[in-house]
């Protein structure tokens, strides 16, 4: 039977459409895969910031996850915003039961606007229960500071931080350096038992960068679902992000940090035999 490569995104909903579930599904579709979703929280937000967060009950999240996994073959999972311990426990249990091939976890803790999106008591549970189950985690510098309780201000410190997260139980870490604003941007990929790699890219001047982290992690998950190896999936996802930022940099959506142009060059849906 023929089927589509399929990605499940487990994340929060962004009513402004630039991040979260909305950005994930746009990215998955733009890259030629089929997107499914399970919503962890509803947010009231726009390009200027987050006004309110309403957590989805863990029991209902479980119903969403089981409904998808029991019916549709999932090639990769992307996990985004999680803000309660109960939700972490449900996700960990479902991952153990259904064993998806790839799990990309973007530990969303701070919004682009600076708003904190996670409860303090959830951080340690995330590290203990989800990090070991993830193929890759993709924290930015703010999130790495929360996880490691240390300042990160250089590429060398990024290397050290990524390797420290590996030592704490992660299989692979992509530490995103976009908050170190310079002419060149650096991301560090550390994979257990492999040499650490540094990716470089040009800084693109744009106010429209809302949802870049969500988009990158879902792009990596999609490329894994399409059959690419981890390093290549990261490289292709980073190229997609750069082009999406460039294509949307001169477009105004709202009065704050606008979205990327996810559909600058959409690919047809892949069909597998």
C-alpha cells in the first residue's frame, strides 16, 4: 500500500499562527510530509506576545496521542511546548508504548517575547523522562541556561554546554546560537560518541523571526521522516529556516515579531510504496 511520510507534532497552539502547532504543520506540509497533531496547551498570543496559557488536561492529551498512534503510522515525532508534569508523564508513557522511530524535542521554555512558558517544577521532570527518549533535543541559549543553570556567551561555551547535556542523558543535542547576534550565527550539534560539529550561517536582518525554533525542530523531524540521517536532516532544516526567514523578512504581519514564510517553495507530498 502507498502512504505518506508522517510526522506527529505534540505542542501548544499559537493563535497568531506563527509558532507552535501552526508553524509545525505548515513546515511539515511545505517539506512534503503529512502532519498530525496533539495539542498540549492553548495560548492567547499574537506577534506582540503571549496573553494567556490554558493547559490541556493530561487525560485529554493521552486521548489525542492514542487516537493518532493507533490509526496512523508515525515516522517521526516533534515535541514542543510542555508546561505540566502530568503532560510529561503521559508523553513518556505513550512514546514507550508506540516506539516511534525518531523523536525531536524542542524544550520550549521562553517565548520570543521573553515570556516564560514552563512551570519550574516541570524542568527536572523533562530532563529525566523525555531527554533520554529523544533522538535529538534542540534548546536555544536561553533554554540551555535554564537547563544547566549557567551562562553561555561564546561558541566554545556552547560546545561545552551541548556536551554537558549529552553527559546528562541526551543522545544528541543541537544547541542553537541565534541569540548570540553577530554577522555569523553558530549552532552546535553534539551526538553521543561522535565528534561535536559547529554549523555556521549568515545572520539575516529581520523582525519576522517568531516561531523559528518550532519551525527548525519540525523541519528536522520531517527530514528524518523522509529518510535522511540526523546530521543531514539538521543541515537541510537549517537551510530551510534561512530561506524561510529571507523570504519573509520584508512582509508585515501584525505589529510585533512576525512569522517566517514557510511556503516560499513548497514541495509536493511524498508518496511511498
